[in-house]
C-alpha cells in the first residue's frame, strides 16, 4: 500500500445557483514533504467545520483504483487526483478491506480509521453534475476518514503500513451499506449493536444507528 498523491486546498468562493459558496473541495497535488497535524495537512483547510474537518475527519483518503470507475461514468470530465476532495490518493487501501479502528503508519505519522465519507452538494459542484452525489453513495466507494494519532510528515510515494488490525470485522464499506438500508434483519440488527460500541466511530454515527435500532424495536411491537 502506498500514497499515490498528496492533495491540499484552501477555502475559495465559487458561484453556484447564483450564490457564492465557500468550499475546499478543489484540491491540488503537492510534491514536497508536508506536515500533518491533528486537524489537517499543511496547506489544507476545511470550509464548513459543522460537517467537515475536526479530529475525526483530519485526513481523507480515496483509492486510486476507483478512478477508472468514475472515468467510465463521466467520460466527459477530466478526473484528476484530488477530484473527490481527498487529501491522500492511495493504492491498495480499500474500504472493503479496512475496518473502523485500524491503525496505519504513513511517513512519520500514525492514523486510525474513523468513518466513511458521506457526499454533499459540494462534490456536485466539483463535478459540475449534481447526480454524482447519489451515484457516489450508491457506489459504496466512499473513501476513508482518519484521526491523527501521531503528528508527522508525509509525501507522495510513502508506504502505508498496517500497524494494528481492529478485529471487529466492521469495514468502512459495510458501514455505508448499513446506512443505506431501511429495514434490517436480525443479524444486521446485532451488527448495529456492535457498531454502536466501536471506540473510534464518531458519536453522530453511533446515534444514527442507535435510532435505527430503536425504530426496528418499535416496528416489531406493532
């Protein structure tokens, strides 16, 4: 596993639907070694801290393997690294194989997996097509958010080293698939209970699945 591209961007104003929108979705590759802090990479900043950024979304990675899929979906769009707003375009780091709580060393930094990325309208702005939001969610190609456990430096080409494997068997991909469901079978409900106890899954995700469990209990009583 390795880092293919390191991408950063600062907030900028974009005209959208006759309004000025501030977004950091437009990121560009950098080729020198840069510092990684608890909140973001050097030269990078989030625009709307109510939904982006924070310790549980300090770094966003997206697999280079997904790029071919999106280029087939949107052949008329020049899809370059950083297109999804990711800080790290990676090789070999896939949502299907990575669990919430897995830890990795990249360069001199250490990161832990926290959650998938949920698309917002700013991804539509980046693509110039609002249908990408639904397509992104349905594809289960969410990318991976990380919390920084140890600050450090990294650069394109750095090896991504798996340090510890969280044996909860709850992959980032599976979190998204459960999020998309509206009716859960018994096995899935048991899995939701496990998910609500994951150490590194953010509170808003735990609350969402707790509500789904309560909803299922209520429906079963009817």
